[in-house]
């Protein structure tokens, strides 16, 4: 009985550890995508990169989502690269 309880407790600790690490990784990816979108907007405002407007993308500033090809493209790139890394 005690061996079962120890094994169960250890499994719960590992599940919590993995969940925390996955949550942190997802938060970092999400924040990097937001940061890239806002950085692209700042570079567009400063005139360093062009701004090609897209009508079908909403303007959601707290997500860093701005209706330009450059910002959406960079955000998709930052989201797809880690996913492609997992598939390879």
C-alpha cells in the first residue's frame, strides 16, 4: 500500500512539473509573438519598414495584432517555427 502511495505522489509531482514547464514555454511563445507584432508596428511608425494594410485582420493591440502584412507575417513565423521544430 505505501509503495503505491509513493509512486502515485511521485507521478503527481512529475505531472505538475511538466505542466508548469509547458505552461511557461507557451507563455514565452505567446509573449514573443506579441512583442514581435508590437515591434513591427514601431518600426513601421518610425519608417524603417513598409506598412501594407490588410483588411481582414482585426486591430487588437493587447495581442500585438495589427492589420499589416509585416506584423502578421512575423507573428506567424514566430508561432510556426517552434511547431515545425517539434515535427522534425
